[in-house]
C-alpha cells in the first residue's frame, strides 16, 4: 500500500463527513470528496507538514466545495441541512418540518455572522477540528481560535433569541 493510499483510507471518512455536513447532500459530498483526494494526490509534494494533514485535506475540500457552489451560481448560500445536522431515519414528518424551519433560521443567522467568526464556527462544528488545528489554519494561537469560536457561538445564540422573541 502506498503512502497516499494510507492517507486516503485514514482521512476519507473525515473529509466526506465534513463536506456532507457542509453541503447537506450525499452526491455532492461524494463528488467533492473525490475531487479533494484527486487534487491532494497531485499536490502532496507541496504539503509542508506545518499543520495536520486532516486540516490540509479539509481546506482543499472546502475550496472545492465553494468553487463548485460558485460555478452553480449559489455562492454564499447554505443548504438547510448544513446547520441541522444529518436527518434521523426515524424522524416524523412533523419533526422534519420543524428541523427544516430551524435550519433555515440558523442558515440566515450564520450567513450574517462576520468573518472570521463564521469560518471558525464552521471548522469547529462541521469539520470537528480542535482549537489547535483551527489556530493553525489562521496562523493564530489555540486560545484565539477558542475565543473566536465562543464569540461566534454567542452571536448566533443572541440572534436566535432575538428572532424567537420577535415571533
């Protein structure tokens, strides 16, 4: 087994799950994950090793996803399943409608969260990266990543509460 095959086997699931949560779509996740590993295979010689390989792969995946969205004319829009998580197979129709309404509300809120808060939040929630890994992506400290994530979370929570009080 080659070194790249080991990387593929070790990280395929992580990259797929990240894109699945980001896109909310299995087919998109499969396509983007394949494209990610194709690009990673071609660029493995440029990997400097100054961050975890999982972080590097997820960055490639994120870039592939956003490029795909731009080509499709959907830049800046998030699918409803992004923030709601993956649907439960035993979910009732009522639960599904409520989850979709909540996801739409969260999507709108997240869209309004400024950078870098939005991206840090997404790396933490969707890619399940550690604060250390997020800090490496932004070339900042682990503490910066932690504080930025919690500020993003508080922004989202405050906006959710405001919208719920308006109803």
